[in-house]
């Protein structure tokens, strides 16, 4: 049974309250969207091992400028594919601010078209393609400075209710 209709209060989880209130802001195109929370691997400013992704709303989607560094190395000089997937998954998390739904990744497919180089700025875009009930189809791309697409991602996100997160809150707090 899913929890998409669960409307129980979320005050027990401070991350949840922040996230939901952020969703209700009507951010204009140039405004930075807030991180999912401080420790988020993709975007949390307090996570020393994280990617510190910063994204903005862009039309019906989101855009980010991103540089992978030595912490994310796979083959020498090239970002690890898992690191690229992490950033793309998190970018989809930012796109949810625009979509206006709580949802989680059910399926993530990444196509690596060309090496993603370290210490090189890329532009990342993501948007929702379609919605069918709780199923959200999203697409993202990574472009180099010449506009060449070096990676794409297609994802299926499933809309969930707040309980999906509140029921795991002790796990989040226990490791802090
Ligand atoms: C992302 C926003 C988070 C906001 C959180 C707010 C506060 C919390 C604080 C911080 C959060 C921090 C960071 C998160 C931010 C961004 C990170 C990026 C996103 C992630 O990193 S997120 C983590 C990884 N993620 C998971 O941890 C999910 C694990 N998973 C599950 O928890 C369940 O799996 C669930 C709930 C997803 C679904 O479970 P379920 O039981 O409710 O639903 P079910 O299985 O029935 O599928 C429903 C419909 O999808 C169809 N369907 C399924 N698979 C399909 C396929 N492959 N192809 C085509 N259709 C498919 C079915 O056929 C059915 O279709 P239909 O409705 O038509 O019957």
C-alpha cells in the first residue's frame, strides 16, 4: 500500500516542514532553489562528501551549472559514472519543486555519451515529460561548454505522501 494520500502532520520532521514550505514558494527563474536538506548527498551544503549542487528554476524545469572534482574521480580525470548519476538524481529532486509533488526515484537510467571531465563546468537541465497518476516521467541532460550533450537521464518518480519520509526520520536523526 502506498502512502501518497497520507496527510498526517509533518512537524516531527524539520526537514519535511522546510521542504514542503519551499515547494510552496513561487521561485522566479533566476532564484536558487533551496537544498533538499543540509546533509543531502546531492545538494546539502553541510555534507563534506557531497556534490553541493545548486539549481535554479528555468521555465517548467530546472538548470544547474556544475563542476565535478577530485572526490568524484572514476578513471583518471573523468567523473565516476555513479557520481554523475547521483547529481542527475538530485537534479530531478530539484525539478520536483517545480512539479510541486513529493516523489521518489523508482527507476533511473543514465546514458553516458562522452566522458564527464573533472574541473570542467557543465550545464545540467531537467524537466518533467509526463504524468500518469502517481508516475512522473522526467528527463535530464548534461551539456559541455560547447553545447554538446555528454550524458542524459530518464527517470520514473513515484508520488508519495509525507509519511514516506516521516516514518524514517529517526534514521536521519540518529546519524547526526
Ligand atoms: C525527492 C524529494 C524528497 C522530498 C523529501 C522531503 C523531506 C525529506 C527530507 C529530505 C529528502 C532528502 C533528499 C531527497 C531529494 C532528492 C534526491 C533524489 C531522489 C531520491 O534519491 S529518492 C531515494 C531513492 N528512492 C527510493 O528510496 C524509493 C524506494 N522505493 C519505494 O519506496 C517504493 O517502491 C515506491 C514508494 C517508490 C513505490 O512503491 P508503491 O508500493 O507505492 O508503488 P508501486 O510499486 O505500486 O508502483 C506505483 C506505480 O508505478 C508503476 N511502476 C513501478 N515501477 C515501474 C517501472 N519500472 N516502470 C513502469 N512503471 C512502474 C507501478 O506499476 C504502479 O503503477 P500504477 O499506479 O499504474 O498501478
